[in-house]
C-alpha cells in the first residue's frame, strides 16, 4: 500500500543557517510529487529530514500514521521508505546484482546475522530476492549488466542500479534525488517510462527532486518549488514552469 506523506511546518537549522523554514506538504498515496528549486534551496536536506538522516529543528513528518521523527533511518526503511542519492554510492567492485541485493536487507527475515550464517530460512528468502533483483534489472533495461561491476559502467547506469536497489525493498514511499542528472537521452526516456509505470501500478508514492523540467512534466502529478528553504509555490508542472517567481528564482533575475 502506497504511503501518504505529510510534512507540517518543517524547519531545519544548522548553526546560524536556516536551511528549511516552515515547509508543509502532503503527498497523496500512489502519486508523484516533484520537488524543484535552485541549487542550495534545501531539497536534499528535506529528503534527509524525511529519511531520518537530519532531525528538523521543529515541525512534524508522518508516513501514514507513523511519526517519522520518532524513528531512526533503519526503522523508516522497514516502514517502507526507500531513497536514491544525488551522488550514488555503490560498491564499485561488487557486481551489479550484489549491489541491487543490498536493497533486500530491510525486508528479509533474521537480519544480517542470520544472513551471514546462511541459516536455512534465509536461503530461500535470498533466492527469492535474487530472482526479484534480476526481474528489476530486466524491467529497468539493465539485465545485460547483471554480472558487470559498477566501476566499469557509466554514471547514468549507476542511477539505474540504485533505483533497482531501492525498488527491491518494495517501498511504499520512494525518494529520488536528481535521478535524471547525467543520464543520456535514451536513459532519460527509459527513466520516465519506469516512473510512469510505477505510478500506474499505484503501489508506491514517489517524491522526485529534479532540475530536468521535461522529466518533471512527464512524471509528476504535482510540483512544490523550494527557494531558500521556503515553499515558493505549489501547483502543476505547467504552472510551475510559467510562474514568474519560479523563473526568477532559477535565473536570479526578475522575469
Ligand atoms: N549537514 C549540513 N551542515 C551544514 N549545512 C548544510 C548541511 N546540509 C545542507 N546544508 C546547507 O543547506 C543548504 C541547502 O542544501 P541542500 O539541501 O543540499 O540543497 P539542494 O539539494 O536544494 O541543492 C545549503 O546551503 C547547504 O550548505
Ligand atoms: Mg540536492
């Protein structure tokens, strides 16, 4: 079941810097929200607040009825949250399949100790996770790379591998941080296709940070624009593109 994500007046300070100020938003289950705004607007910091890596100075974050601020990142992952990073950190010398399999940890029985001891119950789960990982790689056009190593592959492919890893946890809430940055034209099309399919299936709520407005228009139901840690506007991608305040924030000049 896809998650309803609610943020109420989330603020975040580091030292004297106000990184986020009173950000509120609501993402309906199974929809795709685009989070856009210039560099330094606070988009990644907002993701870090949702995933439990940063602690907001004030405000509330809920995943359905779960108080996200009461849980550490590992428990939020068990509650269905998965994310990809602006700068993917893969195990470069492990295989692509092994990297994707890391995404299964939050949902497999027994935890890492049972896994490392290879207890009987974990073997079947491991086999199933492997099959599912292979299906995901196939689905995201990466089957050919299953046994390659990330160190031999392009940055764009790293983003795809990370997405497969996130999907293997069967998330109900997926946060994607600049997934299309550095992708080739063909990879961008593939990515758009994948997110649209996820939305059609309705099993996961997605929040995507992206500068590529073509991607934002193609995949989002709604857009929130951040500037200097505050919400500048909320609406459709089309409305955001045409909003003079948004144009000004991006270009740094009056439109
Ligand atoms: N851990 C941190 N310590 C201090 N400042 C931070 C930290 N994380 C983010 N910031 C500051 O927060 C602001 C927003 O950064 P970020 O969330 O990365 O923006 P965006 O993802 O929109 O480009 C920047 O000024 C950045 O320097
Ligand atoms: Mg960022």
